[in-house]
C-alpha cells in the first residue's frame, strides 16, 4: 500500500457466536457451554421455504435431520422426520416439544416460530429417557421484545407442480409396442395394420382415439397463498405476541365443470397464537400461551373409499388416482357420446370417474392448545434458585363429512366388419352393471385430549471461575383418544452442568420414566448420560 511492501493485519476475535443462547431440553444454555450435539435455525431461515408444512420447511436445513415427504396432496403431506436415521423398530419419529410441551409440528405457522433446535445425541436426549431414542425437536415460538408495538403483515403467493412425471406413449406407439410384445410371446397382433394407420393419422378419434390422460386430468401447476398478521410488543411488566394466519392450497388435478358438488383437492387453514408474559412482581413471573388452528380439507370420495376411511391418515388418496390414471392407455376414449365414463374390463375404478363421479369428502380438523405457567424466584433461600410450574391442556377434534355416489362405467366395443350409418365399423358401448345414484350422506367424528403438568427447580450460579447449573423436573401427562383408556406417562429428569473458566465443561443428564404400556415391574427405566467439552481457542 503506497510505498510499503509489507502490511501487518491484526484480526480481533469475535465471541458473538459463543455468547449466543441456545434452547436445550427444558431450558437454555450459552452456546459455548453446550456439550451435547445440538443444532438450531431461526425464523429467517425457516420462512425462506414456502412449504405449507413446517416439517417440510426443515428439509435440508439442519444437519442430521432427514425429512421424507410422501405426498404433495393439500393437507396430507405425510411427512416423516428422522434424526440421525431410525433408532428404534416401532415408533421412529423424534419427540416434538413446542415451548416445552409435546405437540404436533405439522400445523404450526412458520411466522409463529422463533427457532427450531434438534437434540441429536444421547447426552442431550437422555433427560427424556427411552422416548428420546429417536432424537428431540424443540420449537420455540415468538414472544414480544420491542417496547414499541410492532405490526407485521405478510402475503405470499406461489405455485406447485410435479417435480417429475411419466410421459405416456401415444395411441400409435402403444398399439405398435403391444403388437411387438404379443409377437415376442408367440401370439398374433392385437391391432391390425389398418388400425395402426388410423392411430398414426388420427383421422377417426371415435374409433381410434389418442387420449392424453395427463393433459385431461393434471394441471400444469396449482396455486398456494398464505396471509399472516401479527402484533407484538413489551412494556415494563408485560410482553405479548399475537398472530393470525390463513393458508389456501390447491390440488394438481383437473375436474369436470358443472358438477352439482365440489370434489376438488384443496385445503383452507386458519391459525392463531397468543403468547402473553406478565411480571407479577419482582420475584414472580407468569405466562399464558394459547394457540390453535381450524383446517378444512376437501377431496373426492371415491378413492377414499378404496384406501379405507380409517386408514387414510397414513396414505394419500391422490397417489391412488395417479395409479389408476396409468391403468388406461391412450387407445381408450374418456367418454361415451352422452358423457358417461369409459373404462376397460380390467380397470373398474378409472381415474376420471374416481375424481369426478363419486361424490366428495370434507374433513374439518380443529385443535386448541393452552399452556399456563408461573416462575417464582427463590433468592431468599439461595441465589440463582427458581421454581417453575406449568400446566397444559390440548383438545383436538376431527369431523368427517362424506357425500358419496356410484356412477356408470361403460366399455367401448368396435364391431369389425359391421358397418354403421357412416359406412365405418360400428361402435357399441357395454355397461359394466353400475348405475348413476344420488348422493348418500354419512360421517364420523374423532376426539383427542391431552394434559400435561410440569414442576421444576432450576439453579444457575457463578462462583468466580466456576459456573454451576442444575435442573430437577417432575412431569406427568395423559392422552385420551375417543373412548379408549388413557395413555399415561410419569417421569422425573435431572441435569447438572459445571464449567471452569469458560474453558472446561462437564454435564450430567438423567431421565427416570414410567409408562403404563409396559407390564408391572418393568414400567420404570433410568437413563443417564455424561458428557464433557474443552474450548481449545
């Protein structure tokens, strides 16, 4: 630089990352003091993905987390999450805790989330006992921070389309290949030379059609839109965050116009959340978290009946439509002259009919979650000691409305050598014995309730170069599904951490859990873990 040939550069160290606070099981720690395998992302990274499902948004963003989405059907993504692979034989999904309480990840609005943390190894998940074998996902929702009220409104729009799709052959190619296949099997041709020529020229679409099933049944893209409004703020003794959101997601299939009902795949979801923090006095804090969603999902009823109405939670009716669509080749026309559905004898459930002529199903899902907690400082006993009590209650209901009907299926038969009115081979349509019926109404309902209680003592204190923290927690929860007997869990957990001079760290975690799902004498289990760390720099 200038006349100098040597430049001395001195870099100043930045301890910003090490001073960051990360969420751990039932608490928070400085990033530098964490000895377990933990990784987290913030709301900014989460909102970069336009996915309707929060679980899908995490795909590829957290090391060690595998997200598998088995369907793109609106409201039925069927997403599976695995932390460092599959750790058990039966239940293989990680535990999901939202603000410290076990809840579903799928229906959370990304605009409500402050951070998502994953606990991956035994030292960080031991506090959850055997249930932490597949990892733990901790979701922390937003809370008010600014003394000036903040109002945020976001509107998002996007399109969805298949990342890849098969390209079926046309009718001429199919007929040619079918003849070749039969010759290889020592059989005669399925299509005459005259028929092949008609398929090639496309001069007789009634007798020799070229049906493009993909264009007839699949949209190039479907629309998705999301709107979100939230307000947050903080004062001397009060913090608040209130959020409301709406999501609309369309499906990829085309449907007939003029039907007396709507069988289309679509989803409408309404979310809300209210997080309130209150400083009651110098030593007592309280908080109330209330959240929920109302979701309405629409779909054709026909495939739902084939899959099984009770089994549909783990499968996608849309995938069955895709399969049935590929059962019919391009030589099969879609409709009779009077608009009835055409199929073949080997396919009694053509995709065109299953989408449009079987009625519709509407599933309404609602969930309300509430968590109330208080934290009391016990400084009068010893510095750094606090007591905390949290109670939660969730109520989830599902209402299924079914309006189903049957429809006529016909098969086209060409009478070779029997001329019709136009001098060409006659065309005959044979009914498969079904009839068009009116809509029949039915329904079903499901209900789930969940309650959770946590009581804990927390200790955080520094003695010169020594830093000590401790946690002792008792928890019990109950889940009731319809009329079945409750599922009960009881457990205690503890954690002790020690740090010396912000350089050497040790941590002990343990969980002692009980589940009534095991026989007497084997319901309790103790799961300890020890870990250590050394900051080299």
